[in-house]
C-alpha cells in the first residue's frame, strides 16, 4: 500500500515537472487527469504514457470522440476510430491516412503513416528506398549502403485482429497522436528515423459486432442480445489471424497488399490474452525455413521491451513459451516470410472495457523472473498503458538502430536470393502437361499473391534423368521471397516429442491443391530458358473447334478442377450431362464426370458463351463433331443449404469461403431452420454441414440458458444479424431436426458432413453400421496425409488420381461396427506408445504362446480384395440400419509408413486404412461423411472438387451401372 501511495506522489511530481518545463511542451491537462483516474495502479503505467502532451490545433481522441483512449466502459466503433484518424490526419502534417481496401461487409480497411512533416511529404520516396532494398538482385552493396543511410524504418503496428481483444484499437488512436505531437527526444527519435504505420483495426466487421454485444446491456439493461460473439468477420472468428497461407479473407489480402507495397521491416500485431504482457519469441520448434537472423531479431526486440518495462516497474512482462513459432499461417508471416520481422504482443485483455478484479496465472519461471500479480484491479486504461509503453520502447529501439535493421532487411533478402545455390533447393517445378492446369494455376497465383515470381520454361529442359516439357512452371529460389515459397511447397517434419504444437504442423500446398510440384536441388535448373510470367498465371481455356464439320457437342474434361463447378453454376440455362465413364473423342481423353453439352439441346449462343467462360475460367472446351457414346446423367444444379449451429460458426466459415470463391450459391441456415422445417426436401437438394463439434449430442442439445438470447439487428446493435439472425438462439438441432434430416435424406436429399461434424450422422443413425473409432496412440495433429481412392466408380472422385493429399487433424477416425467405448481408453491402457513388454520402444509387441503373424494373412488378403473390388466392406449386424451398405470411397493410406506427407505422426496404425470419405445411402438419398476436412483455411483447394462432385452428381451417386450393380 505504501509503495502505491508513493508512486502516485511521484506521478504527481512528474506531472508538475513536465508542466514546469512548459517551455518545451505543454501537457494536455484534462486528458492527463483522465489517464490517471482510469489507471488502477502505478504498477500498470510508465513514464512514457502517464501523461499526454498538448499541441495547438491537433485534436486528441478526447476532442474528437469525447473520451480518452482506454476510458472505462467505452468501446469505439470502427467509424469513430476512422473519424479520429481522419481528424488527426487533417490537422497534422505528420499523419496521413490511406484506405487500403474493404472488408467482406463493406467497411473501410485503413493504414495510417506517422513521421515528421518532411518524411510524410516524401513518403513515396521512402517507400521506393525500401522497395529497392527489398530486391538485392538489382543492387551493389555500395548502393545498398547508400540507400540504408538515406532510408527510414517502416514499423507497422496492427490492432483489432481478434474482436474480443479490444484495447489495441483504442490505444492506437492515442499512439498516433503521441507520435505526431510529442517533442521529447524519445519520441523524436522515432519520428526522425522511422515511419510508423498503424492499422487500428484488422477486422473492422468483427470489431463493430463486438462493440454492439458488449455495449448493448449498458445501453439497455433489459436487452436480450446474447453476449456470445457468434460471427466476427463474415467467415471466421478467432482463426482470422491464421489465413496467411490461403489468403481466403479480405483482411489477409489487405495485409499482404501493405506488406508488399510498403515493405515494413517490422509488423507488430497486438493481441490480448496473457498476463500482463507476453512478447513474442516462442518456445520452438521455430519455422525451419526462416533465416536465423529473423529469429535473432525476435529475441533482440523482445528483450529490449521486457527490459524497458521491467525497469519501469511493470510486473509480468515476459517472453519465450506461450506459442511455438512453427506454422507460417499467422498474419505476421506477411513480414516473416518477406525478410522482415513479424511479431506480436499478448497483453492482459481489456474485453468489454469494464474495470474489475482480475486474477492471473503464470508463476515465476526461468523465462519469467518477474511474474504477473495474482489478483489485481484491471482496467481498459491499464491495458492501453502497458501495450503502448512497450510498443514505444520497441519502436524507439528499432528507430535508434535503423541502419542496422535496414541492413538486416537487405541482408536477409540477399541471403534469400543466394539460397538457390547455397542451402537450396534451387527451384520447384510444376511440370508441364499437368492434368490439372487450372489447379496449378491457382496454386501459382497464390504464390504470386505472396509476392513470389513465377517463370515459365520456354523450351523443354532436363535435370538429371527427368525431362520437363516447355511450359513447365519454375519457382526459382534465387529471388527475394524464396523462403515464403519454400516453406509453402516443401514438406514439413514435426517431431512429436517436441512441445505440443500451437497450430497446424504440416501444410504442403502441392498435395493440398492436388498439384504435382518437384523440388529440385540441382542449380542447373536456374539456367533453363524461361520467362517471367507477367500478371496472374492463367490456365489455357476457351473453345477448340473440330478439324472439320459442325459441332454436335461441347466437351469439358473433369480433372477434379474447381472451375468446372463454377462453370456449371454460371451456366444455369444450359443442359449439361456428366459422362458416367471415361471416353475418348477427337484423340483426347476425357475422365468420367466430364461434361457433355449437346448443341441440339442448348441455345444458339452457347458456343460463344462457352468460349468466353472457358477462357476466363481456364477450361478448354472441345467442340466435337459427334456426341460421344457414353452413359450420362444430368450435371445437376442443386438447391444447396449450408447449416450452422448457434454454438460456433468459425470452422464452417472456411466451407463458405470454398463455395463463395467458386461461385456456388447456397442458403445459409441454422440448426433451428432444420428443426422447424418438416419438409426440407421441398426446399433443398443438398445440405452441407461444415466442421462444428465432435460431440453430436451437443449439436442436438444446442445452447442452454434460462433467458432468451437474441442475435439480431436492433437500434442498439446495428451490426448484428448480417449473416443470420434469431430472437432466441437457445436449443439445438433437437430430435425433430434429426428426424427432419433423416426424412430429407430418405426422400432423395444429400446430407454432407465435414470432419468432426460426421459424428452427427454416425451417432444418430443417418449412416448406419459405422462409428467414431477410439484412438489411444494416434498423434496426427493438423497436417497433410495420404489418402487412396478405393472406389473409382463413385462420382465423388470424378477426375481424381489414385491418391491425394488431405488435411486431417487427429479426429474423427471412423470405423465399421458399433465402436464400443466411444473414445475412452480402457482402464490401465497407456495414452501413447506401445504396451510395456520385450525389446525397444520401436519393437513390435510379442504375445507369448501364439504365432507372431496370427491373422495377418487374411487381413492382407481382405485389404487387397477391398482395394481391387469395390464397393468396400460394409457393416454386419450390430444394429446396423437396414438398406444398402455404406461405401468407402477414399480411405487413409493402408500402411502407417505411407500415411504422412507433412506434419507429425505417431500411432499411425490407428488411422491407416480407415475410411476417409464415405457414401452412406439411406432411402432414396445419401449421407456423405468426410473424416478429413476438405475445406480448411482455403489451403485444401485440391479437395474442393470432392464436394463439388457431390453437388453436381447428388442424384446419381451410385456406382456407374455398367461397372457394378446399382446400389439401390
Ligand atoms: Zn488474439
């Protein structure tokens, strides 16, 4: 207590002194008074932020918004935050504001630049200095040194990524003001050597929804608006910062635009979920594709701030641990992957801006010698104080050492260019003659969006014994952003004995896009004749006329390319058939599932339309003089619904991205809509249920509570209800909903479940004879696994090869039979590893008194038969539903040794050979269950066609009639 009082006295004295030194700069008295009132304890402030300087004619947040940054019980909407930044930019020649783009819901997405007047005036010149340093191929070291001397550091601070982490948005307004007006040497150092970029809100859609939810009970104590933040952005919630690989979200694309336009040397993302301030470095394993220099820089900066804050007497500021530093899916990899420094804070959360007693966890550790307080009063202003102070310390340090960090930026770029001939590889090649040119173009466009250059071979070239045809694409590793390309295209190996990973451990994009990529170490590849692709890589497409005669039909191959479904849904007026078997026409081969569009059945302008659409979508349209003689069925245009729960909408958001990105229309409905509609079949043909919960009962039971909980637009919540709305989100699918789904399927509907949502049909009788298999030893966290097509007659795998790479994370593992035990290990069984017994950990167990290979012979024969003669085995007895058996269309690779493509794996025997994609007929319809997730973070674009095949062929999912007896 004594310490507290004395500190406040000191604070007062400091204020007096500053006031006395008014000749230097006046203090904003009213603002400063409010800062002090809102700070709960001197432990939670520093000399850097316990006052605000005044500047004539420059408004602080108090003048524009009527409150200070971090005022209790106040959260600012994005419009207010932008209003403040506009006012500041208008008043101060040291600040400019740029609109970079829009959000999915149409809000502005901005970046502000703050520096001294002259620098801000010459911003473009400074941008071009760092742009030149970013590409060392065009510079001598002497030229680079001159640029380093002339250049300034771009330090980019970003807030408001996670909508429930609210303090950064308020803080960044004050930071911009302070940087613009404070004349102290400490701040002048930043202004003179750095250009501070500020994006106050990375996810403005989610910010406004959160402010609605948090402020509603303050505006109307009787409000029924729920305090659950169901949607943040349009698509995803908390995982919105894990999209830097797939770039599926507008915010990720906007971030990349700023990263490639300004080349910030530091990107610093502000989060709020640790006590009191965690500064990123991580505990490893660190991403193995980064230059070690960047990892050293993480530590240098983190320790500057830990030290600076500790010297100020702030407890609980620490680094190391918390996360690993392995996956490049984080937003700040827009910096790490581009020779800059990506980092983040986790400050004690400000949440709904209420001041309350808070407790923290986190004991004294080697990496945290000064642990957080156990219990304390915490306010929004405390959060603003702490993150602003540390950020200023970091910015000041980097600014004071700007030559060194600019030189490192240049050096890392240089080492990235040298990579091709030093550590390698020299290049990745996407060989010409690719069966899926549209998929490979999509993958290469994604790399281009990451700033990676793509070349195209002018002639065939040979590396070792392999010849690559002209037209092969080459991703050279002697370019500045080679490391980003390498970490996305290479395979990952994660040792499962490392600390538990924070997120995915494998993400290799070749297999996930169903595109062959070849890693080449021989630098000879760099000398192959090739040309830089200017503009986005585009697959060839458009109409190819027959050598002679008029066109009887247009043919489009099904190569499991996403564009095929896009074309089908665009061509609403066309009658299109899908071939049920492979065929040849005009010397070309067409896979089963290829489109046959008869001239006689379609309008006269079809020719012209298909040519245009084929060019735009990268699909060759082959004009044939005769209609191929092959059995067909209609390529359907189903009425689609995507079902969401009222518990969580995050992971199904990636499914909506897959559909939206490919132009596939759907209704977005809740479990309540299914519960309340006994005639679903009248409205929909296909219902998709994205990943939700592995606990099927929780989907049925839904949200509890004793009062109505609404999610809707009201005068005090104008930002809610955009995606879906309800007066009361309590309750789930209910048993009525299960029955409605069953009736929907039985009357010819298709129900598709992704990943853990497959527990619902398994446990509620919509896919009889199978169950979720308990696993005891399996370690298969988010990675890429090999899967094998076991039933080539199914339309689901039209266009696919025999194997593919799929994203899978730990569960569900599906098995035939009733699955006794439901996932609970038997008493006494070990969670991991082999049973205790003879030999070493890697040896097989030996049971005494029986042959080692007991049962193996029949198992192998059975598996072989299963592979050779689909359809696969089905359930027997055990209460299985009457009717046709479920068919395994794809299974996980049959041998544990083959299973892992990228990531980590142990106990793979439990996953090997299990069903990965199942077609379970029921009545006139089907349930399709994915054990893996075909729609994950826009990274799994090679699995999308499995879903799209299901949509276009929903009425004809049985095996092709001539290949096997129909299953009905
Ligand atoms: Zn966060």
